[in-house]
């Protein structure tokens, strides 16, 4: 029986990976993806809890979807409405109370049970709730990664190797929504990497909420850290590029840092959130690193890989942040230099320790600081992009552009590059000459010879 599945994914790359796996799990049940909830027999909202008012936004989206569901019921049709991800985990029973028309609420650790949950929905009257935390079970029961419209597309893929977080930064909901740290066994990760290569993947991004705290069982019966795991992934024939995210500064150990100097496939670009440049604020945030420790990590990385570049996350206006604290953040930004960054005003998340602190920073101060910080970060990003003009850069072409005849790929530094090239170049690494730098992308050109035109 053919059915249509619509998944809307919010938030981080881990959710993108989870949504793809949900499609894999549901494929044997006859579900294939579609592009709008109106066409769907099942709608899944794969939610993220990290942004402000995340739960409220999900409830209003659910209100809209309920109208579509009721329309369908009016026409004698059905629609299963499911909420997955971190908001589902955090809201749990509350979601079934506030939105009783939702059929399924399940957390990030439960989606391997989707077939069973769907069977329960059609058998039972009422909704199904599954927000337990048995991480290993999920990975064991997931089907193999699939190819085509329903699975991995293109030359770049995500691979979740670690989940959860034990760090408990005072502002963050992740330890509550994703649960305790868990690392997948290396053997499983290597098998998945090989399968991805067989499906045409050349670049793999190893994912985890706290990816560099990876400590999974190695193939020889002892635990491996991320540095060791990357070495083994790099040995898989056909893997040309490796990335990992998101990392925690205090977990950048020697083995991982030296991997950056020794493994060519490991891209010279690292997302390493620092959050603040003030030791006082970092301590209040319950971060296990200071500003100088961060600087030292960057220095050590640059020593082994001189072309490495960094991106980061910043929070301004954490409770108690003074002008001097903020100046220290600006000082760190100017000293380290970031080629890309995400920056946010602190906003209290219910249930996290920082939300109940009484020294909250005024909104106007946060707005002003964010403006100053983003101005500097944007300037650094543009300067880096401009420094690429006039160079030939390796670009993995992984998707067609919006304009016909155009293909888009990524440099080692994740900058999107638009080039004109024949479609059969998709999935290859080329070395275009970079001609134009914009705030968020580059444009380049290929010297296409008669010989390369024939490359299949
Ligand atoms: N307020 C503002 N930013 C936050 N982040 C996480 N929680 C909060 C919060 N309560 C930001 C952090 C993190 C990124 C994913 O989101 O910078 O690294
Ligand atoms: Fe959240 Fe990252 Fe801190 Fe874990 S390390 S609590 S995921 S900000």
C-alpha cells in the first residue's frame, strides 16, 4: 500500500539525520516522502527545543496541522499526526493534554519503534507516548541507510556517532531533552561509513551533541576517542572528506588535535563553540574551560594545521554579564578570528539553572551587544571570503543550483561555491578559480577542457 509521509525538521543536523532515519524506518511500511502536509497520510514534526519559545511555536504549527487533519477526516481520509524530537521529549504528557488530537509523541531515542507505535495508533483510540531514553536500542534497530529520494542523496552525508550530553551548561536544555552521553560502538560506525561510500558518499560529517567526548567501544575491545575513530574512518576506501560537530573545548584532547595535523581527509575547519570570552561568565555558565584555555586549544590546532579556521557559537547577555565581560568576548573574537559564527541573545529556558538567576541582563543591553558582536563577526566572515578570491579551491559539488546550468558545492571551510558546470560533475571534487566573494557564499569558474567534459 502506498502512503505519503511529510516530515518537517527543525534545528540541528542531528535532527536532519534523525528525520532521514525515520524515512528509512517507514519505507518498508509503504511510506514515501511528499512535499506538503495536505498530501500526507502521516505528518511528523521533528522538533528542536534550543530556540526561544520553541514549544509554543510547535503548538501553533500543530493548530494549523489539526485543521488539515480535520479537513481530511471530513473527506473520509486519515492523517496520523506525530511530534518527534526534543520538544516532544520535554513536553511529554503535557503535549497530549494541550494537543489531544496528536496521535504520537516520541523522543529522539524512540523512533526505531515507529512501526509498532503506528500499529498501536491504528488499533487504539487515543494517543501513544514514547519518551524513554534507551539510546543503544535505537541504533541497533534502525535499518541500514537507504539511497534515493527516501534516503541519502548526494556526496555528503551525516552520521550520528554520539548522542546526549552530561555537561549541563547552565543555559542549555540539551542534557534534559537528549539525555546522558552515549557513544556508538566504532564497528557500527565503520560499517555505516562503508555503506555510505557504496551509496556514492565522499564526505561524512560525524555528528553528536558533544561529538568530541566520543568514547565508543573500539574494534579491539578497548574504548576509542574521537581522534582514533577519525583515523579509522579515514581508512575507509572512498572517504575523501571528514568533518565532525559539535565539539566542546575541554574535550579537545591531544589525539584529536594531532589527528588534524596527520589526516589529510580531516577538513581544516572546526566548529568549536566558546559562548563567551569572560572567565567569570564561563564559570557562571558551568563551562569547563576558560578563555585562555580556548586560545591555547586554537594555538595547538594551528601548530599542527596552519590553514585551520574556526567557527563558534556565542551568547551575549548571560545573567550577570557586565560591560567588561562583554569586552572580553570582543577581545577574544578579535584575537582568534572566526570565519563563521552563530550568536544569540541569552534567553531563559524553563527548567535550566540560569533561568532562575536574578541578575538577568536587560533586553536593550543584549540587543546592543549582539549588534556589536555580529558586526565584528560578519566583518571577519566577509574578510575570509574575500581572501579566497583569486585562489583555486577544492569544492565538493553536491547539489544543483537554483539557476539552470549551475552547481553548488562546498570548500573545505563549508563556504558554498556556485559554478557553471555540466550536471555529471555532481559528486566530484573540482578546483574552481574563485572570482566573487559575498557575505555567505563564493562564485567561481572551471576551466572545462574537452577531456573533462567527457568525465562520466
Ligand atoms: N539562550 C541563548 N542561546 C542558547 N544556546 C543554547 N541555549 C541558549 C539559551 N538559553 C545557543 C548556544 C549553543 C547553540 C546551539 O545555541 O550558543 O551553542
Ligand atoms: Fe548544551 Fe553543548 Fe553545554 Fe551540552 S555542552 S549542555 S549540549 S551547550
